């Protein structure tokens, strides 16, 4: 029989739930499950033998129901010996039953009795992170529970995801704590009837990398949230882990700069991660769970595998020994201390040989400390970042079972994708399973399951992606505001998944804030790659805005967010100088219409914000400032500040000192306004909860070689480069002709005009240039009839503007073909110049340009898609 204290807990649970549950027993209510009503809330039951994360999630659910309804339900953990017979005391008429299949006596009892039908449970058995939400009548015959809402998981994370899914269903944002998104009160919530199966995920390991935390998360933790641990520690990580579970993520690369306490310097951190069922990994520069910038205490020169193999091996061995009992992904390979090249080998051939020996030695450590699991089954990854990607392309052999992560170029464009044999692999589970989104009332019978694949290549370890939405590095960092458009994330990550990179996805989120929305979008794709498609991308912002702020203001919030990302895609606020560090200042390359377009867009966003502020409910104001108002205002002020400074400098060079002084003063005023807004974020929003987190770029004088200079009127020097002129014409896109096996399709939310064109399918093979006319898809443009008049006797050039993507095969060129007035297509190539000056300017402007002489008599142009790598922004005609 249950203990006295346990009986008391159940009696309290029954008292809270009895009236509500009995009063809802009419036929209409029995079609669904009333979680809470004015009379009370259903109690929450789980097994005390289940995983710790289940108890954590259950307690969070109780708190979430309290946030929504004002009445927090009781919950209880049942011992395994609990008697489910009619004599068992304390059960209430309705309850939420939470548990993991095979681990929870509650769930297993429902399965053995047939209350959970075999057909309901079949999608869970043997699956990864899958869960079921369903309603069961009379779950324990003879007991006082008449109806139960059952959340059953295939494993510990599956169960937790199911609980947090229910929290989202009732209206609690995943960002309720991290962005202070207060839920709107509800008096009642009834879950629709019907079984819902969620998962398995599209990507097996999905998570974030906290990085470059010097300017935000670490000062905030050290001074505001967690001073007792000197900065980011268990208290902060507990909040991070909760956030990951609410976003259905499962992996974390922890903060690793020298300013932060190393994650494993406090043994409580790894144990806490295990309690939350979070898989711990480390970045590309931190092999074997080691934080080199603080944990390697010998001279940096000794971190040399060639000269000090035994010392380095001991260092790795210590960490594997202490953390082997937890769930980890072990980073293999070796680079230098803090994102530098490997010390020791002098040539690429020597580096390759050293890395292959390092792989073998690291795997031997794993085999020694995790003897119950074959080394081939221990999660391991190799990230081909920076110089290591070149070694991989030269033939570095990575063990077959190790997942290979390909990086983007730090600006959102993926540098390499798996070889063709890895794409289109068979799924690990039945295609007949149903994946239901959190906002769906019932599953769609037509939605095929989208699980991570087993690649059909000779590399069973699979592939993954390391992606950035925040970056400290060259040519210019972006650490302040998050301005990577969700449409770009979709274009690149959808392409990656289609090519077989679906084992690990990690996104560098900097300080987490203010990258909330983009982080969530990335992880939504990782959970269900089919949730966001080209056809429904324009629904992301309206759905996000409605969830966070309510339906009434959602359309205008969505519009301002769409404008914000398009505005800043042309030039990030951290890149509003057109010269690189150590270069002489030079004016922007904005033509007159481009300048006017930016001014007009800034004004429109300001007007939208002004109209929105008074429409946001009081309990949503803090969240609105963090998620919308501050980033939009900040980017507008940064833009206007730069444009005022540029015009002031140009007027000064022309001898107009009065205008120089006037505009220079305006720039100073805008700079002060930026500082004031940032101070408000830190000291007033949410009662000062985020003090020291938001830092206006440049926040300090560190890393000057890769960051924008502090604000001042630029000191341009003569002679100035010629000011760009407006285009002679922007041809009209009149149509698109499909190719033999591919076609051009539009993607909204990207490019100067808000729409780009990509080749579909993204796995389409390259078209031989001599077959472009017959096999390649084509975009059709009509040129102005008065082009000769507009040319005014000057030479014309067709400028083909494309996004600065990389070749899918990792090659050095992007290719398409051009036909003018029906002539045979001519092959056009653009050298990517990865890491070089042309690439640098391309990623700062988010465009590359191919120029072709254009006869003034031309009337039509066809752009033929040769490589699926190419994304066309627009074409212009210029002198």
C-alpha cells in the first residue's frame, strides 16, 4: 500500500480535481479532455521510477497550467508498488498520466490491460524521441479515475517533449522565461479527442552552441543571475536545458570562451544535463569534451600531438573517465587552442596523417572507458571547420561510424554537403507514421513521417551541419542583433537535409538573446523538416506573432518582422561600414535609389512600431520590447546613424561645413538614442532581469580586427571612388520554363526585392553546359522596349545578382547559362573565392554579381539553371 505521505498527496490531488472533473462529464466534454476549468485542474501523475526528466517536465507542466489558469494542479509521483485496484485511495476522476514506455508502471499497465491499444503504441516501440498524446476512458477499472490524458514517450526525451508539447498547446511559449512571454489567461482548456503521434525527429541530434558569450550571457550570469558561480553555471544551464526541451532540442555545446567557467569545471553541470536528458557535446575546437582555453594549463605550445602525444592523451583520458557515464557526443580530431590551427605538423599531408592517428587514439580511449558499448555505437562527430575542411577535401579519412559535420561559412551559407550517394537514403522507420504539429487539432493522415536517414553511402555515421546566426570573426563579426532571415535558414538547411545531412544540426546562437525566433525556426526544421516548406514560409511570422502576442496585432507584427529581416539582409547593422578593419574609410556602394529605399523602409518600420506599442497588452510589453521593439528600433537607428555620418562626411569634403556639423550632430543624437534603448533593455525591462546581457556593438575594444569601429563621422579621403548610379533598368520576370528534371521556383523572404529563385529539386544533378538549351530550367525576362534610348549611346551590362552560396560539391565555382534573344546559351561562371576579398564583400552584402555585356537592341533574356547551388536574386541593366 502507498505510504501515508503519498496518500496525503493523492487526497490533495483529488480535492483539487474532483469538482472540475465530475462537472465536465457531459457528452460534449467526453469528446475531448478538459485539462482545466473554473472548477479546477486535472491532476498530474507519473512514476517515481521513471527518468528524472519526466519529473522535471511534469512539475513544469503543473507550473504552466498555473500560469495560464491561475490554479496550479497537484501532481504526484507513484511508487512502482502502487496498487491500481479499486481499494487504492485518492485517485481523482480525471488525471494526466505521464510516462515512458517500458520504464513507467503507469504506462505499462495501460498497455498490458489494452487500454492503450497495440495500434497506438506501435509507433513508439523502438523509436527515437517519439511520443503519443491520447485520451483513455476508465484507465484503471474500478479506480476513481474516469478519464485520463495519457502522454507516453518512446524514451525519456520523447516523454519530456510530449509534456512540453502540451504546454505549448495550452498557450505557454517556449520563451516564457527567456523572453518573458507571459501567457494570456484562460479559464478553460479542452484538448480535442483523438490520438496524436509526434516524431521521430527529422534530425537525430539537434541543438545550440553558446558562443562568444563575453559580451552578453557571461556578464549577465556573473553579475545578475548567477554571481555565486562566477558566471555561467548550473543555474543558468538549468534554464538552457529547459529551453532546449521546450524547443524539442536535445544537444548542447556549452559556452567555451576564457571568460566563462568551463562547463565541466563544476561536476554538477554534467549531472544536471543528465537529469534533463540533454546530450552534451563540444565545439569543433574542443575534442573529447575538453574546454582547452581554460582546462589546458600547460603552455599552449605543448598542446602538440606530434611532440606531446602522451600528455595530450592523458588530458583527454581524464575527461572521458569522469563523463563516460553520461550521454555525450564526442568531438574527434584536434585543432589548436581557441579556434586556431593544429600545432605541430607542418604540411597538409602531415596534418592528415596526424589526424588519422588521433582518431584511432581517441576511439581507443572511448573503448576503454565505455566498455559495454561497441565504439562504433558511441556517438562521435568530426567537424570539418575552417582549415580542417581543406584537409577533408584532400582525402582525410574519417572513421565510418563518425558523423561528419560540414560548416557554413560563418555567414549562413553552407560550404560543403555530403556526396550524392548520401542523399535520399531510406528512413529508419515506417513512412506511414503521422507527425502532428503542436498547433494541429488532429493528425493528418497524408503527412508522411520524416525521420533521420541511414545514408546509402559508405559512411554509415552520417552527416550534419554546424550553422551560424551569430559570429565573431572576419571579415566582420555580427554579435549584437540577430538578422539572419528564416528564409535563408530554410533555403540552406532544407538543401542540407535533402542531401543527407540529417544526423546532427548545431546552430551557433551567441548569447541566445536576441536570437530567439531564428533559433526556434532552425530547431523546428530539425524536429520536422516538412513543417516549413517553400509554399508556407510566409506563415512563420504570422503564426509566431499570434502565439507570442495574440491574433489582433499579429499581422502588423509579422509585417514589421518581415521588413526587419529584408532590411538587414541587405546590410547587417554590425556591417554598416563599407570598409574592413585596418582599411581606409570609404562610402557605401548604395546607389541613390538604394539609399532612398533604406530610408523609406526605416520610416515604415518606425510607423508600424509606433502603431503597435499601444496595442500590445500590458502583460506582453516586456516580451514585445525584447523580441520586436528593441531589435527593430536598434537596426533603424544604426542605419540612420551611418547614413547621417556618411552624408556628413561627403558634405564636409565638398566644403559644406554647416551641413557636416548638422548631420554629424544628428548621428551623435542617434547614437545616444541607441545607448538609451540598450540601457532600458538591461535595467528596466522585466524589472532589470537582463541587466548586463544586451551589449551595443562594438561593446568594447577587443577583437578590433574583426569588428565594426565605434561610431563617429567617417574620415573619407579623396579621391573618392565613383558613386554607384541607379540601374538603367530592372527587367521584368515574365515566366519560367521547366527543364528536363528540374525547375526554377520562387522563395519569399530573401533578396533585395523579397523573393529569390532556387532550383527544385535541390538534389538535381548539374546540367552539362552543351545541354542547357534543352535540359536546363530557365527564367524568362523581358527587357524594356526603349532600352536603346535609355542606353544613351553608352555600353550596357547585364548584372546577374545571386546569393553568395557555395557549390554543393564543395567546388570553387557557381555556374549558370545565359541566352540573349534566343541565341545559344553561354556558360557563366563565378569564382567563389572562399575566404578571399570577393567572398568577403559578398557575404557582407549577401550578394555576388556576374556582369555580361548586353546589346542595347536586346529584348529577351533567359537564365538557365546549370547547378542547383545557384540562387538568383535579381538582374539589372547598368552602364
